[in-house]
C-alpha cells in the first residue's frame, strides 16, 4: 500500500493536505501476490499518480471484506469503493454476462480478449449501471481447469458423482450437472477447508488461481481442461463514482484499464510457468486432447440447447465469429 500523499508534506500544511486525501477501499478474493493483487496495485498506482495522490487505495486482499458477492453488495451500499471480481458471480447481478461462462465458447486467449475489448465486451460492461455498479474494465483469470483428489479426468464419465466446487454461477452449475458431476456452489473463502476436510472432491479454476492459492497442498490431480475462459471486472461503487468529477472519473477508468492489463500479464506468466510449478509441487497432471474435449462438448449438448435459449443463438454466433 502506498504511503499517504501527505506523508512528505511540511508540518505547517500537513493537516490540510491530509484532509484532501480520500481513501478508496478495494477488496478482492485472493492474496496480494495473485493476479488480483497485480491488478489492484497497477490500478492504484496509475490512479493515484493521475490524481496527484488525492485518492489512496487501501487494499483488503484474501477475502478480508467477505466473498465476492458480499463485496459487490458492499459497493451497492457504498460501504466499499472498489473491487475486482471474477465473472462467475456476476450472473447473479446481470444474467446476460453469463454468456461468457458458456463452456468452450472461446477458442484461445486472443479470441477472448478480442471479444472483451470489442463492442460485445464493452456493451456488457455498461449493463451493470442499473445495479449500482460501475464496470470500468475487464481483467482476467485465464482458462479454468479441474483439480480433484479422486482421479484424472479424461472423459465425461470420469466426472460422474464428483463433488466439485463451483462458483454461484448457473451456467457452470448446469454444465457440470449435465456431465454427471455433483457441482457444489461455494464462496471462495470456504474452499480450502472444504477440500482439506473432504467435504468436496475438487474444484475448477485457472492456473493463476491454482498456483497462487497453492492448491497442490490439498489436491492431487490437475486436469488441463480449459473448459471455460474466466475474465474479471474492475468495479467501483456508483455511489462513489457519482461524487467524482469528470477528470477523476477518467483517471479511475484509465487506471482500471492498466489494472486489467497487469492481470493479463500475470495470467500469461502463470500459463507459461504454472504447469511446471505444479508438477514440481507433486501434482499429477494430464492435458485433454482435442478429441477428448470434443467428447465433453458432445456430452454438453443438452446444456448448449439451454444456453441458446437463455442468451440467444445470435449472440453466441457473434462471439464465435470474432477474429
């Protein structure tokens, strides 16, 4: 956390300078050394510099302000100013954003980032305005993979009965139910203890989370399934936002963009080094082939039919067509 802007101010004017500094509480799920922390630090640094230190971010990592849904509700109430939240919980606030959680929707990182940075993604950010939330920029977690303590996952049948933690996300839940798993919605702060106690068999998350949360300490098998791309959104409270002038709004928005880019850089590094790190840590790792992914897609056919009804086949096709 940066020192207050008034820290180096001469004592004769320190009181006035300190009075002009506004704290910006930002809560997020993982530790400071995660991609969340990288995004928060970059957002803070850019915004504080652009506003001459009149705003100071105060970070609450590791779910110190509660789970992601709790923090978003804090933004709505105005008790928290900012957050970085994974897309998984956002369908509870704006159902349309759930389209990005459809399994195997995105071909690769370039495709996903092109969609989010283009008209489809930018229009989706605007849909949060009616929820007391100002969505400033997209961040990133990466493609989600499955870890568990039962067996390697190679076929849909391997998922049968697997008690798998998911986010409170209807798209994710339906997908795993369709595949025969037993999805168990659970807020992130509860996950590690549930894995330790055997309440659940596994969970699914990107490598950026698997590595930073040290899931190798509580999970044996890592299947590189890449079944869902997981973005984040950098938010501020509309109550806080409405009190900013135009110049400060632009500083927060530009800072959030920098935060999102920092998250992507972190994820790129995790994708390069994460498998090696988890292998060295003793996890048993298998990667799904294209044919194995196709078998899972085939098993997901009933869910895909529902997704087309929920989100519209036109939008799904528009996303698929982005180059």
